[in-house]
C-alpha cells in the first residue's frame, strides 16, 4: 500500500498494468462465462489499497486523485473488465459521494471499512418505472419526528446489489407530495435493516461477473444518522447535489470503456499482422489499415477528454459539462472501436475464443448506466443554452 501512495501517475499506471496482466487477465474470460463475482481479485484489490483509492487518508484510504483513478481503472479493464468494474464500484460509487457530501459522523462510521472492503455500499437509483426519468422515482422516505425516516419502495438493476452491506438510495422525502426533482434526497440503508430485501437478479449481455439485483424496502426504519442528503419537498437542492455526485461514477464508466476498447485495439493489431489472405498479412490492405487508424484516433480522443475531465474536477466532483461530453463520446466511440475489432477478426471475432466479442459486450452496457448518451445530450444542450429544457409532455 505504501508503494501505491508514493508512486507518480506513470509509475502507478505501469504498476496497475503489471498487476492486471499477471493476476487478473488469466481468469477474465472465466468470470464472464460463469457469471461469477471475482472474489479472489477483490481481496487482492483490498490488500493493495485500491478499494479505498479515492477515500482520504484520515479515513483509511489512499487519497489519490481522479486522474490517478481513471488511469488505474483503464489498466485494469484492459486485462479484466469484471475486476475493473468491481474496483470502480468501490472507488467511484457511494463512498465517493459520502466523502464529499456526508457529515463527519457518517464519514467516520462508513468510510474506514469501505476503504478495506469490509463495507460494500451500492447505489440504488433506477426503478421499474423510473430509468432515464430519474425524477419519476416513487420510492418514499416518510420523515419521522426524530428526523429519521421510514423507507418504502423498490429499486432495479443495482450492480452488485445482492452482495451489498449497505445501499445508498435515492428517494423522495415526504409526507408532503412533491413532483419532479423536488423533495429528492438520499439515505444509506444497512443490509440488516428490517424490511430490506433482495429481489430477483438479472442476467446480462456484458459485465456478467457483476450481477444486478432488485432491492426492496418495505417500511425500513432508519434513524436520522442514516439520512445522507435530506430532500425538501419545496426545493430541488437535494437532487442537484446528488446529480453532481454522478460525475465520479460517469468518469469511472469511461475509464472502463477505454480499457476494454484498448484491449480490442491491441488484439486487432496483433491479429491483422498474423492473419494472411491472398498471400499476405491483412494488415497490408489499406481498407483495414484505415479501420485501425480510426480506432486509434477514437482511443486517443477519448483518453484526452477523460484526463481533461479528471484534471478539471473541483469541489470533489468533475464538472457536469466535462462529464456529459466525455461520457457521451466515449460510450459511443468505444462501441465503434470494439465493433471494428470484431470486423477485423472476421468470423473468428464472432466467437468467444477471440475475446473481442466480450470486449464489445462489456462496453455496450456502459452506455445504459449512469446516464445514457441521449440524456447526456440534453444536459449538454441545456448547459450550452444556459437554460433547462423539460422533456415532459406538459412542460413541467
């Protein structure tokens, strides 16, 4: 752990690559095929301090920067997307939100064990009828006289939900009725809370080693110490605070996409040098050279955007502008890189032995979580015009 603390960004990248190639890559396909959480790799990440990478040192973490984090995650995803996704959930998930917006008491109570991996806090936002329309959520926290709440509702597609020790839940505070973004805040729910249940798990196209689950909250009684961001039915303050926190998750998402696409790119270069058709390596055909060149351009542009967004992070989170542009570009362009990799491999690329189909599957899902490119384009337009545009039929 001391070595990680003292390394420069470049030394950190090389150390992460060496670790990933040696320890994570050999079983990457296995986690995917068996749809199995990489417990062995999670223990390695915990022992080396990566799970508490962004948590400040006073709470037991390493206190590294966003830029360092995306560099590490890209290197891990280049070798094993599943392991990188697990690391990302610890690095950029609820622990990051708690670090920035939580009270000192909440930080002291939750972050030290999050840094060691003893606490696995998941984020629960989407619902059966509230996906991209986050402000349509119906999960409700009825405020009690002591400042605590009673939580009722259901959350869908929570990555790692069945393994959590705690859940950070977006909810609407009551009992006064409110609509849209008004009244939305967040609470942290310990796994052993009465009324907290795990529903069904969903099998996925990609990221298969990190199953998603439904979380059920049936009258969960929580003391005021578990209210992370209070929701005021008269304002949107809580919602705006929480959406800023999404920036960290979105940059981590981008780093995972870059890593998987980089692996697809490198595999394609090696394959086109070795594969012969018409008596010569297919790398000598200009049409295929241009595909590789386009892949390189997209990777370089995406990495530049991501590193710029990470460097520009202020007040604990990256800016909405940088985040929206970066995630939109990377989510879409890395799909294109991986799709080109399959094409360059021919029918072999369509088989599981080639691995590039796995890279495409893993990247594809990242355009669905943490804000779709379609929704993020609305964000970009709102920031460009300096005003918000309602997507609702009634304009509210």
